[in-house]
């Protein structure tokens, strides 16, 4: 089998609710377990063992929550936008269900990023909220996640709702580069990025490693949460499917 044929087959299998549901439970449990373990290690390491930052003292330790949450929020929206594009092109129902499952989780993660940023800003800037490009564009991201859910609920016809939500997801992705490059394009209180692909990190390694562990932990844990939410969506959508009734009957034995 050629690489192209294998990729095409894998793509179509991924779009099958039955195939995804059958194989995702182990991934969900594994991601939950790995995520929790990494978060515990990274948080204890960062909050309890690294030295205070030279200028910010101990208040900088919220970095180990704020930065992973902010990064994860953007990554989740990109994933939702890709799912929206897949649905618009191929009408793959798993893509639409992924948007429905991930949007509320993305909204919670973005809210956590904004909340921890406000807490961090109080001792650092002397105020919790500033109307600069980074904070405003992140607020727009929160509103986009909210809009994905509100739009779905506002349109009664399921297929029309899926199309509208997918279109909003694709159009809204233009906000991601604005968030990323806002510190370079505009005058903001946020510092330039400390970690960039292809460049040497400007953050000291004593802080970089626990931050990396925590970030990986959050990514794994939230991936597990998204898979769990997607499994719930599948059960709701495929409630009358013979394969699901058979699976549930086996679980009850």
C-alpha cells in the first residue's frame, strides 16, 4: 500500500465515529494520566523549587499556569479552525462534533489565560487589565469561542448550524497571528516572546524546563478532556446506531 493510499484510508477512518469511539478510550486514559503526572511535577518544580525572578520576585510563578493556558487556547482554536475547514470541504461529521466538543473547553482555557494574566498584571503593571493589543486580541479569542457555541444554539437546523459554526471557526483564525505578533506590531506592556521556533530561548533554563513540563502536561490533559467530550458527543449523535447499542450492551455484562 502506497503512502498516499494509507493516508487517505487513515483520514477516512478518523472520520468514522465508530472507529474513533472504539479506539479512543485508551488514548483518553493515557493522556489524562500523563497530563496529571506532568502537571504535578511541573507545578511542584516551578512553584516550590525554582528561585524567585530577579525583578518580579515570587509573583512570576503564575507564569507556569498562564503561559501554558495562553498557548493552549490558541492551539485549540487553530485545531477547531482546521476541523471547520474539513467540514466545509468534506462534510465530515466528526469534524463538526470536534468543534462542538472543543469550543467550551477552549473557552474555559482562554478564560483561565485571561484570569491568570490579570492576577499577574496586578503586582507587575500595577493594574490587572490594560487595553493593549495582546489582552484585547485574547479577549476576542474568548468571544470567538463563545460565539461558536452561541451560533450553534441560535440556529435550529443542525446542518445549517454546523455550516455557520465551521465558517466562523475558519474566519476567526485570522485573530491567532494578531495575538502572536501583537507585541511586535503594536506598543504593548507585554514583553516580546521568550520562546520562538528556530531561536535560542531568552528565558533562563532554570525556569524553562519546569515551564516546558507543565505546558506538555496541560496539553496532554486537555487533549484527554477533548477526547472525553467528543466521546459524549458521539454517544448523543449515534444513540440509535446498532454498533453503539451493541457496545453499550457489552459494557453492561
